[in-house]
C-alpha cells in the first residue's frame, strides 16, 4: 500500500492573494512574481492563475525553467535571472525570454554574437551587498554603451535584489539608495525598473515602476515585529524617508502539507519508540511517512489528526512517531502544516526561515492543485 505526503496548493486562495496585492500596489505598472526554484516549491501549475489575475511579468531562474513557463503561457513577460550560455541565447530569442546581464565580460560575449533577431536584456545591479551584479557606475555606463552600439541587443530593464528583510533592517535604505544612485541617470519610461519584496512595506519609491513579489503571493509575508519600532526610531525614519505604511492585506496561506498514518502500534511502558523516546506509559503510536529527508523533524512538536493536536515523540530520516489513541487508524489524514497552524511558530520550531521552508517543499512531496477554475484536481 502506498502512503503519500502531499503538498496541497489551493489556487483559489492564490487568486485571492494576487487580487489583493495587485490592488494594493496599483502604483506600480509591472507586478512581477519571482518563480525561481520551481516557483518556490509550488510548481509551475500556479503560472496561469498568476497571469489571469494581474501579474504581468515573471522572474524565473534557469533557462530550462523559463522554457517550461513559456509553454504554459505564450504572452507573459519572462526574465531568466540565472546565467544563460551563449549556446542558449537563441532559445531565449525564439521564445521571447529576456536575459540578465551581470558584468562587462558577459556583455562583451553577447556583443560578439552575430544575432539576426532582437535579444532583450536586463541589467542586474549589486546595490552594495556584494551580491552578483554591476556595482560601479563606470561598468554600468560601459554595458549600456555596448548595448546601444549593438544592433540586436535591446535594454528593457534594470533591477536589483534587496538583501534586507523589511523596515526593521538597517541596510534597507542603504541598498535602495545605492541602487537609485547608480541607475537614476538611465531611468526612462521605456525601462522596467524593479526591486523585490521588502519594498512592500514602504511608500511607493520614486523612479520604480515594478514591484517583485515572491513568498507573499503564497501567503507568507515578512514577520514584522512591531515591538522593534520604537517611537524614536519611527520618527527618525519618517523624517528622513517619509511616512511609513504597513499594509493590512490579509493574505492567506495557499498550501497545506498533509500526510497519513501508515502504521499504528500499541507499545508498552519502558520500550523504545523510534530512535529517541522511551515510552513513559502504555500507549498507541502512529507512524507518519515524513522525516529528516523532507526537512521535517520532531522539533515542530505536533501534528493534527482527527481535529486534535498529537505530540511527536520521535523522528528519523523518513518517519515521525506520534502519540495517538485507539481512535486513530491507518490512512487517517495527518496535517503537518495548514491554515490552522501559525506558520511563524512552525518556522521558529524548525529553527529556520521561510525561504528554507520553500526549499523543503521542492524535495519529495507530491503536489496537488485544488480549486482550479476548471474544477480539475491535478497531481504532479
């Protein structure tokens, strides 16, 4: 008998999140979603829901993933953010996929090609955090001049990645100001100028026409701790940068992680349960097919079975051992993470952050899309 742990993705909740975000950030012409790493574990089955409800540009990782997305939607703008080799350039041209320029060496390689059709490019800026990208005005000037001198290479955008995690991070304003200082001379209405999700927590930034969402569309926002914002600090920030805005968008977590009971055991007091727990009494134990290899450990403390929280006693590479009672049976549904559980407590118990969680979802979980508009539930 096969037992599965499933990542259940609710496309209706995704639709609701997108509609709220698009409405809340209408000042930005380009509403962009970052879909790197298999859409942060959600799979590309979410692409058309994003596009149908107001997302008009997608940032993807590799060319391979970009081509997968293009097959699903022929119209939406796509930017490949990872390195594209010279041999792959023609696939980008043929499939209308924009590529990223990182440095002078890369633009020199591109300009050496004898292109017969237009290749759209965006320039990635290192805003002072020593990430990949251009960090000198002179280098940016060189790259833009090379583009202007080359017939079939067209500059369509400039962007950067903020490493800060929102308003409480002291590096936020430094990164934004560094970015604007470098790109300001080249900004015009024809270019897409965009930054990533931390700008959600601030007023519209002058010169930007694009906002790039990532995990917020999944219902996982930055966990902003209001206690951090003392009156003195807020006053200082507002004096220098303008009034702060903390949008109350009420986003929904769009996915559940569920499994099922694969075995029930009656154990006696004093015997070993799994690898790390000695039974303190006679009890029933349920075995769940998820464990270390899936990024889930007993540190999450409990799972939900039949509307009750069930304590996790032990774990190993592919199993959790859970304290149950005689009313739990094989194949009963087990809730690892759902809307009834605070995701920030979940992350805290795992001793990790929201980005690591999304890498977990890319591992061994079967993906199931529910509430599609055609009323089809798909397994991928």
